[in-house]
């Protein structure tokens, strides 16, 4: 009797998990279909080449221009810059906390990292606007500190919690026997950490990077507050607009073709994120097979 109850409970739990998984997949499919239906008409009217490679965005002009190349390049440069700055800092912090730091320091720093993860993006933007932007203006002696550089720094800070927390989890999951064997063979602790522990945890660290990429691409509010939100080709010290901020800044008053074009931008951003995730997963799977 007890065995039958246990099997029934397990079947119910498996069914619940299956249902939740199907709901998740269904939500993704629903978003995908909705973006395609809403975004394709504008691309059809504007023209794919003009839309993707046009350098002018004047949605309220007469006649309007809907070229999003500045948005695409700005998003790519911003993401790349945030990854270049944020990943090494987050990765080394994770190695230090998981392998070297004393328990009190580890607990303190992890608490601070957790606090960073809980801070709303608008607060990051506000601090960046009040502290970072004037600092860039003073250091580089430029008229306005709002631009791509400020956005990159803010994004690099915002992706740190994801990279640090996931990397720590991956590094702490490495069996201690691996490190003991390395130390027994004469390797130093630092050599053991970077030649044994890190390669063994590379899948988890890669997942941390993927999460950081997703956070960097999808952020809007903080970027809008420090990047200047002006339509220009990307430059470190010039006001720029990202794909996300292009949608957020005009959606409230848009209509007609302009609104359809904003949905097209959202569709491009969605496909862009999917492409990056697919490329990273393919690369990681290939490295794992090697």
C-alpha cells in the first residue's frame, strides 16, 4: 500500500514538473510568435536592408527613417565591453572567494555581491548618472560624460553578481580529490586552482558568462540614464542608444508604422539573443567533446 502511494506521488510530481516545463516552453513560443507577427509588417514596409543597415533613425520626421544599424552596433560594443571588463573581475573574485579567502572575508564579500544582485537597475543608472558620468567628464576633459564608456562600466558592474555567484557554485562543486591529487604531484595551490579546479568547473563558469551576456544585452533603464540616449554611431565618448533603450524611450508615444518598427527592433533583439546563446552553447559543447 505504501509502495503504491509512493509511486503515485512520484508520478504526480513528474507530471507537475512536465506541466511546468511545457508552460515555460509555451511562454517562449508565445512571445516568439507575437514578436514575429508584430514585427514583420514594419520590416516588410521599410525593407530588410534599409531597416538593418540604415544609419538614420528619425521616427517622427516627415518622411520618417527607420535605420537601426547604430542601435545594433552600440548593443554589440556595449555587450563586448561589459564582458571584457566584468568577466575577468568576476571570475578572479570567484576563484578567490571559493579557494583562498578566509571564511569571514568570504561571507562579507558574498553578502556584498548578493546586495549588488538585489539593487534595482534604476539605482545603478542613478548612481552612474550622478557619479560616473561627471567622473568621466572630469578625467577625459570632454563636454559630456554620458556615452558608451559610461554604459559599459555600468553594465560590467551589473553582470558581476551573476558571474561571481554561479562561478563560485561551479568551483565549489569540483571534488576535493582532484586538488589533493594535484598538490600531491607537486603543483602549487595557485597552479592547482587554475589548472585543475577551473578546467573541471568550466561548464559552470561558461554558464555564468552566458548569464552575464544576457544581462548585458537586455538591460535598458540603467543604460538609458548614462548613455545619453541619442541616435549616433557608437563612440566611447558620444551619446548612444541601445536596442533596448530604443524600444523603451519611444513606445509610450508611438503609433502606426513607428510602433510596428519598435516591435521589429524587439524582434531583432530577441533573435540576436537567441543567436548568441546558440553560438555559445555550440562552442561550449564542442569544447566539451574535445
